[in-house]
C-alpha cells in the first residue's frame, strides 16, 4: 500500500512539474512579416492604437500581454515583443511584427523572414553568482577584529571638530 502511494505521489509530482515547465521549452518556427506604414494610428485588437516605434506583435492564439522572444536565425539577432494584436491574416505566416521589432531583427529589407519565437519569462537571476570554494568546501573570507583594527589609521595632525547638530546655531 505504501509503495503504491509513493508511485502515485511521484506520478503526480512529475505531471505537475512537466505542466509548469513545458512552456519554457516550447518554441515555434515560421515566417514573420511586419506592419505596413498605413496601419500607423489604427486600433489593434486590444483597443490601443498601433505605433511603429513600439516593440509589439500580432499572434493568432497567444493571450494579449504575452512577452515573446523573437530570433532571426540568419543573423542571431533577438528582440522581445509584446502580443497586442491578432493575426497575421496570411495563413503561411506565424507572426506580424511592429516596424521597430522588424528593424531590430534586420528583416525590413526582405519584408518576410524565417524566425523562431518562444515565450520570454523575466528572470532576474540570470547571471550565475560566483561562490568561493576551498579545499574544505564552501568558505567566506572573514577578518578578525585584530586585523580590522590594524588596518585603521588615524591622522592625529588634524584637530577633531566637535559635532554640531544641524538645528544648532553657531
């Protein structure tokens, strides 16, 4: 009975972990185009007017506000865009980018390019934190009070002025 319960718990933990982290490894590849200048100022599906200088995109199914990392595999340029519209209307395309995003990826001259997209998740601890290790394992260098005291120097040639509070008059 105990062994069966452990198997059920392990299966449950595996399924939950897989469901939570599946989106991190999902990636789509397809063609991307960008908005024509005539759409400048016209409302997008989310009700906000389109502006070519913003880093936004149109996707058919992802919720509004989803942040996507778009990569151009030809030159390995990347840009993070926000889903603000529905589209593209041409079925062979995966995503429509704003002009600024297309410029960042260097696809303006071509008009259409092959791209890879994946959901972008903010990770404030992206850079590894260096941790010092010694022959006895983890250590943090410390100084004794005597070492700190020996490093302190006092310049006795300057007289010490008495401290005055800011509200006191001279």
